[in-house]
C-alpha cells in the first residue's frame, strides 16, 4: 500500500460501490471450487437455476465441485432468480455471488 493511501474508504466511495451492486439478495458460493449448474449425473434437461425462474426455499441452485465432492448451493428463500453470475465450469471462490434472487411480486 502506498504511504499516502488510506485503508478506510470514504463515505462517497462506499455509497458508489453499494449503488453498483445488483438489486436483490446474492446467493454466495459456500466454498471455492468449480461451479456446476446441474448435477453431473444428468438429472434434468437444463440448468437448475435460470433467470426468471422461481426457486423455493431449500431448492438446489447449483453445485460447487471440489475434487470428487459436490456441495449444493441452496436457495435461502422462495424468490425469483434475477441473474446468474457463475457459469458452468467456471472456477469460483468462497463467497463469490453465484446468483441474485428477488422476491416474486
């Protein structure tokens, strides 16, 4: 860090960062690994979560693959998928947003 740099963000910078965040609630990766939008065993014809699809609380929205282990990404509440941020086969980190959900109206 530069000697004149401040580790504290100014209020205006924090507001700009918050305003650029997507609307709704982000569903985050439970750990780092490879994102899978469907079970590798072939359950179902398409991705588990797609834009404009409603997921129920507890539904599996995808998986994080770590070696031979699959960890499910779980929808925390019943809501509409507003955006999918992780793509199948993409390496994601712990806490990375996988998708954004908005309450259906």
